[in-house]
C-alpha cells in the first residue's frame, strides 16, 4: 500500500512572480549542435591517443600534464563538464530499461571510447581526458599515503555509488551522478552553495589525499578499473629491466604501485587454501543476504521517484488536491492525468525498485565477497609494477626511474 508521512511537504517552493522576481541565468549548458557534439567525440579520441603516445612512446609526464591542462579548460570550463563519460553510465542504463528513451550516438561514444582505450593502454582517459580527474591532479601539493585498510574500505564506495546510480537511472528516477557532481558547479561558475562547498572541499582535500573523488567515489572508475586489468600495453615504471633501486617506491600519490613480493612460507599454504575455500563458498551467501536486506528498503528508495512521491502524498492527504499553492500537486492536476493512472504508474516504479534492489544487493554482496577473497590470493612479484586496475597512468613514477630507454 502506498503511504506517506503526515508532514510531507512539496519538493519545490512555489515561485513568487508578483514580488519583483527575476528569472536567474541557467547553469545548464545550452543545447549543442550535432556537428559540435561529433567534434567533441573527435577531440576526446585525439586527447586519449595523445595521452597513450606520451605514456607509452615518449614516456613524458610533462606532455600528460599539458594535455590535462587542455582538458580542464576545454571539457571542463568551456564545455561545462558535459558531455561527460562519467555521467553517461546513467544515460545508458535508462536507455536499456526504458523503451521511451534512446541514447544518442555521441553519448554512447563518450561511454565506450575510454573503456576501449583502457583495454588497450590502461586508464589513459583518467590521466589525460577526464576533466574531473584533471582538475584534481593539477592541485596535488603534498600527497600522503593512506593506510591499506582505509583505502580498501573507502574503495567500496564507488561500487555502491555505481549501483545506486544505475538503479535510479534505470527506474527513471534521477541522474544522481550528475546531480551530485562536486565539480560541475566550479566548471559552470554557478551551483547551489552546498555543492560549491563540496566541490571546493574535494579540491582542498585533494591537495594532500590525491584525487579523492576518482579513488573513492567515481562510478565510471569502477568500469575502467575492470577493463584496464586486461590492457595489452600498460604504463610501465621502467622502460627496461627493473634494477630494484626502490626510487619509485613512494613516487605514486595514489598508492597504485605493487611492490615485489616473495613467496610465502610453505607452512602458511594449507591455512590460506582453507580460507580461500571458505571465502569462495561464502560469496553466494553474501549475494543473497545483500539482495534480501536491500530489497527491504525498496519502499524508502522508491520515494525518490516523482510519481511514487506524489501518489503517496495525495493518498495520505487527499485535501491537497485542491491546494493551488503546492506546485507539485497543481502541475499534476493541470496535466489531466487521473489519480488511478498515477497510482498504477507508482506501483510499476515500486516493483522496479524491488527487483532492482535485489540485483543491487546481490552485486554489492559479490563485491564484498570478492574483496575478502582477494585478501588470501597470493601473487608473486619480482619488480615494482603499476597496479593495472588502480593506476591512473599519470606518468609520475616514470620520472623516478634511473633506467633510460634504449634506442632501437
């Protein structure tokens, strides 16, 4: 049954047009012609290709630095942070689950091109073409290394953010990645006060905790982490054999360098095998538990949807149907839609949230299970190597290596 609290209020206050009110300038970018959108796709592709060239061929941190400056000014301030590969996740999710919405070729290209590039060269997009990452990278002053347990814990947040972003977009509720983008207000020179505070806070924190949004919040970074693990050619610290000089040991501000690891004592092998089997068997249990627990909250989550919110409001307080001062109600009454139709639409959305909550909970259970399982997986390493999933391909570590590239 649809229900709502007795003290429910309208979401948006009715504007006063008889007291000298003036329409403010919009902070949403003006529609862009199709030709210009294709030009953006071309520039994105060119920037990524240049980034790959600077990393793999020239091994030039300076080249990447100037490329990121261009990205901040073009994709950031000039294009107002839009079109955005990070936010395109939501467009794709909505198009997959809503027959009435079609994703444009340019948005699809912005979603796919960085992922395809990461399969080839790692997270070059993060190093060169993402304005959100570039603006943080340029402001790193004195980065500190976070404890492993803290990095692992905070590293779960992007998976949660990704899951909820897909759920809210798939149900046609909201694009939360765009709504809570901490830097879009900076790029567009205008946003709500609290979002400007959040954006500036991220930049200030990022002076010491490098790229906090990229590492601990970015939903698109989750996908790039997955695909870049299979990259055929990835940034390497040294252009030749590692000489174990350890100069690059603390060179990465993102703690993305895997250090040499010798084989563990054989006496620990049986214990690790037992833990591996236990953690592997627990993964289905984590998934079922996560799905069940999150499905219990689908009623609350669904209230973020406009149709569900309005249906609950009018069922609980039918007298509001005559309230002309409530702009939400007045807009609905003027639309000509019946109350029965609104309730049916709200029920459909509720059902989608219930199903989506199960899938999201199972996904988060899988993430937790795999995270635990990864703690007992041993990988032998003899050299200092970038972690393909976590490395942003910024090139800083290359400058610390004394080994010079041999000319062919």
